[in-house]
C-alpha cells in the first residue's frame, strides 16, 4: 500500500496528493503550514482536560437536534457493524459549540487552520478528478464544506488498556469516516492502520509534525468512488505500551447539510443515518 508523503511546498504537491488519495484513500503531508508547536500545545492542554474532574460538566446533549458538541464518556461509540464499544473518550467541537476555557484559544486556532488547509486540499482533489466525474459534481468540492457548521474537531483520549478489558475490544475498530476529508495531526503514539484491497493491514507512518489525510464516505460518494474511503483502525498496544495513553485530534471536514452527494443522499440524510449506526444519537 503505497501511501505517499507529500511535501506541501513541492510544485507537484497537488498532483501527488491526489494520486495517493486516489490509489490508497490516504496521504501524508510534510512542511505544511500548521505549526507543530500549536499541535503539541493542544495535545498538552487536552490531556489536562481529560484528567480533570470537571470534564463531565461539558457532557454532550443527546436530545439536541443535529450534531452534538461536548464531552463523550469512555465507550460511547461503536464502529459500524461492531457491538463492542471503542476504548476511548472524546470531545466534539464545532465552530458554534462549547469549549472548556482552558483549551479554547489553541483549539479554535487549530480548527481554523485545519479548515483553511482542508479547503485548499479539496481544490487539489477536484483538479485531480477526471473530467467526466468532475462535471457531475453537484457543486465545486471547495464550496461543499467552506464555512460549514457541521465540520467537526474531535479530540480523543485512549486510556491505558485495562487488565480486565474484553480481549476483542479495540481502541478503534475497523471503520470508514463519514465526511469529505479527514485531517489528522500525528497522534501522540502509533496505532493507526489502513486496510488494502486484499485485506492486509498497513501502519500509517506519520511522523511528529506531519499530517495524515484520508477520504471519507461523502467524498467517495460524490466522486463516484474515485477517491476511496479506506477502512482503517487503531490497534491496541501491547506489553509496556498498553499502560500508556494515546491522544489524537482528527478534523472531519463535513459539507453543508444541503449538499447533494448523490441521487439518493444529501449530506444531512447521510450523516443522520451514520450517527444512528454509531450509537451517537442515543443518550449515554
């Protein structure tokens, strides 16, 4: 599985990025404009939040219409098709949502920078489409998510693996993302893997300071499969590493509700269907 590491500053960056996403569903980027120091500071302050007693003061409201913002406790979510809950707790931040005061500055800045970069990358991906597919888009890819209130910044804490944990429970079971494009700063520890067409798993090598990207189901749908939504997972560490936490901060670039992805789905319809499958529409 040849996932390319693309230099953002390279003159052929857009072409290589689109090639990698087309062939594997993933790409890694170096020398990008998001400061490494900002990412590291965000990891630090969010680790403090997850260790705090007041995290439950920001609990998500399962009765709220649409997407939920706030804190989701440990084992809130299961991957589609899996009955075991993922071994993680997480926080959802939307541009309109609540944030703990101690994390607000860095989180908002990182959200804004990833949204800006994601908009640019969607332009690269549209330029990389065959004309027959590009001409059938309901609107330009860049316009689908620009300024969207549905784009989601998810901050994840995977606690150390408990000695009595169910043997088949995973930090994140195999799944595909729902969105157009996911931007993932290098996590605090390894574990991310992608599955190739033959069913083999490959570790995603994303060094500190780099970004991993992957196509989501919505991008696959509106590009008629040209950019595949590749199955991926986060495996449990072993031995001494099992006693260490892992932190991750994916940014899910979601289109506006009204965007038509196919004859059968608007973005709103598809998101609602998937949230129900993940168990995120139910009270915790």
